[in-house]
């Protein structure tokens, strides 16, 4: 049971490196303890649907909106926090392909012997992207899914030639080189949003934390982690 001077946050794992720096700054400035538990978004969503105790959730906007409909997140409390940019990676030392334009990006995908993406939020984004580009069937037989590890590790090991995932999840990976964000016209990000638990009694404290995540201090961290403020 959390104390009156503590809020409990459930967060998608991609936000770990951001919150690891942002939370201590807020705690120091506010005197409010922020207890964060990270897990895969699909696991958190299921736990919340089953009645998990929490004060705030931070996860992809689409999942958060679903929980609003389910009555688990307070309607109207959704606040966009970051745009987690999706980038393309190759193995360190490999030539960096041209992905500056949509046509160039599609050519890279078609020429790649193998590609990798996850089955998490950015993986859902990539799967939707391939469908929009009409490349789903063409990519199917050469896709190596990254399950339980960053896509960068699949690339670094040589299991796949190119990979796509949220940049923040791959910054610490050795052996994978970030070529850059996907072309911006593709809407190259996963939006993460915060929402208040429908039954929280700590709304003021949660709103103060959400407000902190939009301050210049937090924005500096957001950009350092390969994301953009919402």
C-alpha cells in the first residue's frame, strides 16, 4: 500500500531510461515519492483491466484510450507526454543505407536480406507501416522478430540486416548503429501518454508529476533519449 506521500506509476518498458532520470528530479523538487513499475505494455494493460492498484499509467496512447473506454483510466485525463521516435539500425561497421525519403526507405526494405522488429508498441507500428506500404507479404519470410530483447541486439548479432524500433530502447546496445529516424512523412513515432487511474485519490499529486514531465528539465531528458516532447 502506497503512502499519502507516494504515487504509483505503471509504465511501458520503453520509458524506463527516461523516467530513471526524470523521477528523481521530480522527487527532489516536490518531496513526493514516485514508485514506478515497468512491464510490457500488453501485460500492464491486462493487469489494469484485472484491477491492479495504481495512480497513473504511462503507455502508448492507443492502449490508454482503450482503458478509458473500459473505465480503468479517468476519462479526459489522458495527457500526451512524448513522441518516441522509431529509427532504423544496421550492424556497426555496415554501410548506412539512404532512408532520407519514402522511396529510398522502401528500396532499402526491399533490398534487405532480412529485417527485424519487435512485437511491442513499435513492432505494432512497424507492422502497420509495412501494411500501409504494401510490403507485408514481401517482408514476411525475411522477418526476424526480437522477442524479449532490443531489436539492436538482433542486428548486432548478425541475425538480421536491418532493424526498426524506438530509438530509446536501443541507445545502450553495443554493435548496432542507428542510421536515423524513419522518414517523417510516415508518422515515425509511437505516442506515449499519461492517464490517471479512475479510482485514484491522489489526483493532485499525479497531475503535478504529469506537469513536471513537460518542464524544460524533463524535455531535455526526453530529447537526449531520442524522443520528442508531445
